[in-house]
C-alpha cells in the first residue's frame, strides 16, 4: 500500500491545519501538492511568475516543510509558482532555502525543470515530432521564437526520477496535475489504473469531498484500487462526490490522457466504505505506443489600456448596449481618421458589467439593474497607441448622449486618471504535444544539499 497525503488543491489556497495533523498521524508515504495551473490565463506563463502572494506561499510551504520533517517522507510540489517555468521554480527554491534556514533544516532538494528551448522545439517541429491537440492554434516554425515562455508538462516518469534521488523536497516545474500523486504508487508496482485514477480524484485535495475548502485528503493505493479519505472532521467522501471529480477540468468523464497513455474509468466501481470513505476499483490504464508530453506556450499579443465608467440614469441603463455600440462606432472611426490606423491595428471592446460582461451576445437572461458598469478594453500593437486610443475614448464615456437632441450627460469614472495601462497582454499560442524518445529528454533534474 502507498498512502499519498494531499494538503490542498494548490499551494497558496490554504489548508486545514488540524486535518493536516490527522493526515500525518495516519502515516503517509509522501506528501504531494500542486503549485498552479493555467486557470487564471496566459499572463503567468508569459511572465514566468506566480499568481499567489509570496507571503501566503511561504507560510503554507513552511507548514508543509515542518510536516515533511515530522513524517520523515518526501514532499513534492508540481507546477511550482503557478506556471512551472524555470523562473517560478527558482522563486520557490529561494523561499524553500529561506524557510530551511529559519527552521534549521538541511534538506536534500531535487529540482525538476520543465522550460523549453525555442530552437530545440523548432527542430522538433521540423522533424515532425510536434502535433496539435484539439482546438490548438495554428503554428509555424517561427511560433516558438515568439514565445516568452514554453513549458512541457512532466508526467509520473519524471517525478519518479526525482523521487529516486532520495530528495527530501522535490520542486518540479510544470507537471500534469496527477503526476506528483501517481508517481510513487507506480514506482511501487501497484495497479496503474488505480494510480492514475486516484491521482485524478486527489489532485485538488478535498474538492472530491463534502467540504472542499478543508483541503486535506488521503489517497491509499493498493494492488486492486484506491481509497479516498478526507481528513477534516466535518468532511466526507461519498460515491457521488468522488465520481463527479472525473468531470473536473476534463472534457470526457471516462477518459483522461496523460504522458504515456490514457486512463479509462468506464468500468470503475465506486463504493462507500463507511460514512466518510470511498473505495474505487476497476480503473484501467492503457499505454500508448509513443511517449508524448503536452507543450504550453505564451507570447505577447498586444498592449492594453482599460477604462471604466458607471451609468446610473435609468434611461441610459436601459439603453446601455445601444449607447456602447454608438460609442464604439464613432470612436473607431475617429481613431482610423486621426491616427491613420486600420481595423486590424487595434481593438476597442466595451463590456456591460451587470448585463452581459461575461457572455456578450451569448447572454440569454435579462434583468433590470440600478446601474451598469462599462468596462472599456483597448488593445493595440504598442502601449503608446493603446493609451492614445484610450484618451480618445475618454470623452465619449464621460459625456456621450444617446441622441443629438438631448442635453449632454455626465457619467462617473470610479478613479482618476480614468485610464489604466495594463502593459503586455499575453495569449496561449501552443496546445500541442511533443514526442520524446526518452521521458527525460525535455526535462532536467538537479539535486542540491542545503545547509
């Protein structure tokens, strides 16, 4: 049996300290936690930084380093620093060293790096080793050089290599969410279907239980399946909460693709062991003929200036879309006339907060509101162009009337200056796989002895 203790869905989201203590008392073989994802968009990958605060990360990581020392087992984190770039790995390594000095610890630390060299990928692309996933953007051989950061998603094999170093702490770059959990059960020769399925269920800690905010969960793996146990006193797992997690961030609730194959849970059986625990058996791992890893890349796709104005006059609230459409038409015409730009050189977007800001034309619900917020987003090839367009847009947002005949209105800017320069705007430009002859070909592994 292998027991994997998962403190939280991600480092920086907090965890229940009492539940963590119960997990430690249950004797885990490894402590595994995720460090991030692409949930908050491409900017973190593009910039190579964490979205979570350093202070929160340090407090929570300190607690896990103390827990690791108490349990005497490895502590592993995947996708360090939200995006898993080499810079994010170094950021967490620096925090780890600080904490170790403060605690008087001298841990052996393994560092698994996932950042990719654009030229190497260009050659792989030209050699036919890079393939598009579903809905992937079109790329050329020049796309890789345009990226500010590219990472490959490590799987269980790369995490296993890090564990085999005997490290106390493993800081991994970008990994699949399941890799850090599945690695040790696979190394011990336990059922591969159970290893990957249990890792998927446990990837977000107690999100598979009735109190998802408690964070801490234990997954126990063996030869035929796995058992899920949430560690908080007021949390329980049942067949519904556990099976439902296969839908989480997964387009197919029965199939999950990972490096080296895919998980098939079509025949999986979920059974309540008692009021708090669930047993799962029947999951199947199907190896692939080739070993591939996913590539994620981000590049700068423009620069932005944003403005916001608030409408409270009921007539304007009721006609906010027509008002915004008229402003868009007039301001775009002015930009092209006075700045000599074409429509492909810039973009002005007006989102109606409180009406359809989330879905735009797809919104089907109508509701009356006391006020509407208009979020104006200007995107252009440079910050100076975006800023100037924002300055042209400013008087429209402040005073534009619905009709020529009526008195000039005045609306409310919530801050001054009314426009804010956001700087670079990043976009995902790679959603592809890279075929590897050896799982470690796209990754590097270093081991240091701290202190």
